């Protein structure tokens, strides 16, 4: 299929200040929600149609070996916004201890988050306008540097994880378009995190009919249609940037907050080995970066990248220094990326036991290096259910090692046959973070 837009073939260029024609770039961060990493047209899925994300992939660099450090939305999103791992920004679960509607407890958790500087607060100090739409957990997002927010963050009004912001994509794109119009030449940062393809899987019939016709199981047909619905909204956003002649000076990122495997029936989430899990089905995502005239379109199947790399990439592109202590790399710095050997992550209980002490909530740590993936349970918390009241059916409580090139589904642990590899990767984990 020929892409709708002309593919750029310019080499990657890093201007000394990170600016284009003397103007700071706009930044658009597109984050899908509960989206399995292979479920895209450009990754040759046999059924799912994603023509607009495919277009974005064709016009940018695709890192197919992308990861998020934790397979749960709140800690994952916090890592994108701060450029820190969950044990650094300390948002390890979705909810505080006790009642998830406890206003004071949720406020304390949001206060913990705000100790870390966000991308948008750094950009706001440089004159950027910032708009939040979609998933948001951290209370009034103006406290984090946004100038406009769809989500109000009031838990008493349904503000646990997005409230009014969750209308974006499912009901309307107009708030995003209005924000871009109001920016009127001012550089802007757009957080577009629609509640798609997240449950409820209630896609428009015009999309669902296509997947029903394939005689797929009903739940799978609905999930695939939800992905195409997400893709439509991505196309609307990209087309609007083009219409307003903003595409060339806009740095666009795409990734998912965590993975998903659609099961039929009422089986619990943990049985999927995806969301909430340390397996690739939960923590892997393609990462796409498009910056016309600055990024040569290509696919990178070798480099290991992480969502903690978004913040340093954005800051450098906008002419700002990386924050001290940021562990990520600039994705547009090929030399630095080539030196990276490993990416890391950690899995915690869904509802935090202690919002100040990450190790109290820790279930697993994992590391990917070359073809190897080590999953290391945290012994002191072995008996904690990741989700309240749910046993660990299908999840190991012992060290697992996978050759993810030969065994991408992580079905057969080879830890016993490779003790030297296990020791090496365990040392890597402890050097990264020792609880």
C-alpha cells in the first residue's frame, strides 16, 4: 500500500539547539490504552486495520522493541510524563490503600507524584501551552504545568482516572482541535491519551460489522473494532495538523500504556499474562517518533527503547537540558541508543500498600538484554495478590528466563539451563534497583 503522504528520506539531523528554523517544535504525545503490542497493521496483524497509525509509522521511525517499565496505566503514564521509573516517582499502583474513592488518600498520592518534575512543566516554563485530554490520574492537571485540562480530577465527581477527559476520541475531538487553534503560533504540548481501545469494548457498529464478518469470537471482534476506532481518531488528529500547516514543525510520539490480550468469558485479567504482568504481552509496545525533516523514516528492530526515553527526547528536541537523574536516552541520538544494552521494569500490586515505599508494593522486576528476558519475583511479597483477592494462576513465583527471539510468547523458561545468564541479568537488575 502506498502511504497517503510523501515519505521523507532526509537523514536524521540534530540541530545544536534542537529547534527547527529557529522555532521550538510542537509536541504531540498519543497514548493508546490497553493495546496489545502486535495488534497493528504495520506489524502485519492478520485482521486489525490501523491505516492512520500505519501512516504515522511510515513517516517516522518505528522502534519495534519498545517497553514500558510497568504494565499498569497509572505508573506507566507517570513514567512517560516524568521520565522516571516507578520506584523513582513512587507511583507504583493505580489506587492508594483502602477505599479508592477516599479523597484525602488520593490527594496524598497525587502529591507524591508532583514531587517529580513533568515534561509539560518544563515546557511551560519555556512558554509552551499544554493541553490534557484522556486518561489522567493526578488530580488537577494544571498543577503539573498544563494550561488547559479536560479532566478536573475531583474524585467525588468521578475523577479517579480521567472523568470528562475520557470523552475525547469516544465522543469528540473538538477540544483538541480548539486548543490547537487557540495556541495560534505559540508552541504547544498535547497529551492525547484516549480511553481507547480500553474496555468497555463498545465500538460503533460500522466498525464492528467488519470484524464480525470474519467469524471471530465476539469479544475479539469488539476489541479489534475498538483498535480501529482509536486509529480513526489518530487520523483525525494528524489530518488536523496537516490542515493547519503544523505537521512539519510538530514532533509526534505514539505508544501504548500497557499491553492487552483479549480473552472470552469472565476470566480475570491476570490469566492473560498481559496487563499487570511482567511478560512482554504486558510491557512491550511499539514506539513511533515522527518529526518531518528531522527523522528519517525507518524501522528499528534492534534497539531496546523505553517510555522513560520520551522525556529526554522531548526536552532536547525543544532546546532544554535533561533533568538531572533522568535514566532515559534521547531516542534521536543514535550513538547513545546503540550503546544501550538493557531495558528494565518492575511490577507492583494494583492497589498500593504504602505510597511512600515502592518495595512494599513490589511483585516482580524484569530486564531485557539482547535475546534474553529475566523475570525475578520479589521474595518478601511472594504471597501478595497483584489484584485484590486474585490468585496467581499462570504466573510463576520463581525466577524465569526466556529467549524471546526463539520463544516470543515466553512459554518455556530456560533459567535452569543458563545459570550464568541468570546471574548476569540478576546483577543488572540489582545495579538498576535493589529493593
